[in-house]
C-alpha cells in the first residue's frame, strides 16, 4: 500500500498536527517531510497540489490542508 505524505514546516501548528496524524494513521503508514529542512521537496509538494502546510497527501492523491501554518510561498522565503 502506498503511504500518505505529511508536509510541514516545523512551526507549532505543524508539529501538533504531525503528532495527531501519526497517532491516527500510524507511523508505518506515513512519510513525514519537513519542508524547512528539505527545501528541495517543495516543488514536489506543489506538483501534488499542496498550497500550505501542514498538509496531508493521501495515497489516492487527495490533498488535505490541516489548519493553517504557512503558505508554501512563506516556506520558500
């Protein structure tokens, strides 16, 4: 089974959402991508439809934007 991808930027909103998502779906079912540390993956996130973080991309390609931490433009800066 393909894993979900959780994108975040390390802010308190993102970290809190990460902890909740991991508890809900299980650590083995999700890839965590910290875009503040892995800036090379920002374009991948954009291609998948991520507009802001925290966001969860499901195995079927749906993008679930969770709360609002920062836009990808803010993460790029």
